[in-house]
């Protein structure tokens, strides 16, 4: 039997479309406080069984009031006559999970097996209402990106704009960043920290180095250009219709990119063009 662990539905689809066999199971974190409702529906559609690791919530690692030590689970345990561990296992089994609780204690190993599932619909509904939060995540993807970055990861969370585009809510600013430092700052932000939004401007005087940092990062991480958001700005001497195009071309040349994701008019004023031969 062949399976996967910590895969999203899309990653499984991508894998099988490439010629791989559909996995029999997908082993993922799942418990009362992270019930994987969406993923379970997707796995059911694919015919893949879901195995729950950390089914007890790992309160020893994540805090004494989490998992089997939580007030909610304790309350349901009293109502049902089950132990807190049995409540959490019963919950997942009722939802068609395979469960693999960890223990080195003979008594607990026995207790995890010696019971009869008996949570009723009311008790299941009470547990369904538990606040949901993933406990386990690691920055093991290229560029320090977390495996489950779609879940409450500030570096990759986005805001939908009125034009339909999704803009990362956290970006790296580059104003007043010194020459010879800004390139490394941009590179570090993308590769090491996982930023996906860089803000630049021609008037900052460092846009060429920003571009070098961006391109180095794209090459070294293997990120696709569309996975990174880059903003730049047109300065006030170039607001005339005939000047916007050349100014935009200079921005792309500085950044060494084919496009930027967002272009801003830098201030709501218009300046006269500087003398010919001066810096734009």
C-alpha cells in the first residue's frame, strides 16, 4: 500500500496527473481542534482514506489547556463516560478517520483501545464548534515558506482588492535602504523569511539593487514570478500621458522584470520635468 503525508488535495492531483498512482491514504494532523473538514471532503472525492496523527492534540507540546486537557473535551468526557483521550478518538472515528494516537504508557495504550464509541449527535456538534487552529507547521518549503502557509501565515495571507487581484498583506519596504544593503535585505526577505511582497520606487534610488535581489531570490528558490508581488511607483515629473510609458519602461529595466504587479502614482501633485540630462 502506498500513501502520502501532509499533502493537500491539489498536490495529490498534481502528482497523479503527472503519472503517479493515486495514494491509498493521506496522513495529516487532525483532532477536535483541527478537524480537517475541507480536506476530508476533498479526500473522499478522490477516494483517499485520511489517517490522523496527533489525534489527541498533543497537549504536552502545545500547552496544558489544549487537546485532551481542554475544558471542552473534559466536559464531553463527563457527559459520555469516556476518558478525554477516548472522546477525541471517538470524534475522529465518527468522522471516518483512521487514528494513530502516540503513547509509551501501557495503561494509556490499553485505554486508547479498550472502549466503545458512543458520542451522540449533540456531543459531536459541541465538539464540531471547537475553535480551529493547526498545531504543527514547519518552514520547510523553498524560501522558508511554511508547509501550510494558507493557514494564518502572515507572510502569505492576502487581501482581495477591488480589481480582483490578491495582494499579500505583509511586504518589505525599501525606502531609505542603503545601497549595497538593500539587495541582501530583499534576498533575505524572500529566501530566508518567506516574504512574497516587495515595495519599491524609482525615486528611492535603489531600485536596480532591489531588482537584483528579487531576481537572485527567484533563481535560488525556484519560485515562479507570479508567486511574488512587486510594487513600484511613478514619480511626479512623469505624470503627463506622454511620460508615463517611458517612466514605466525605466522601472522594468531597473527591476529586471517583465512586469510589476502594481504601479502607483507616488504623490497627488505634478512637478515640472527636470533639466535634460538630469536623473529622471
